[in-house]
């Protein structure tokens, strides 16, 4: 999986709150980050990606986040082929956003689109 596919935070942003661009988009890896990752071995790149996804999961689990951030996490796990982790992240997102019917509706569509419905 490539950084751009996952949309996870590059290492330089890990641990910082997600900052949204003026158009509301979440930041992704910069061109420099993608270029640096392309020079790594496949194993090193995979470990870096797994680490970034784990950091995003830890941050959202501890601090919460927007539906867009939770969606990014769920999709990252789906792209990585880890449906159990995707389902776990989806459940955490639903619990964290329980009072937001619009967010829950978006998460329900995500679950359906990603094949995570039981």
C-alpha cells in the first residue's frame, strides 16, 4: 500500500492534531514524503505505513476525531487488508461519534462500501 492510498499522516506530522486545509481536506503525505518512501525497501515502507496507521489509531482512540479522520483510519486498515482492525476502528468511531447522526450515517455507508457489514 502506498502512502497516498492510505491518506495517513506522514512521520513529520505524527502526534500532532490533524490540521484541515481551507477546503476542509485532511492533510496527507507531501511529495517529499512520498519520494522518500519510494526510496525505501518494500519492507521498510510497509513498516513505516503500519506505524503511521497505528499512530493515527492511538491518537483517535485517545483524543477522538472527526468523521473524516475515523474514515481515513478505517480505509487505511481496509487497504492494508486487515478487516478485523477496520471493524474495530469502525466500532470505536461509532462509539466516539454516537451523538452525531450525520457522522453515524457516513460511517454506516463506509461500512457497506468497504464490505465491513456483518
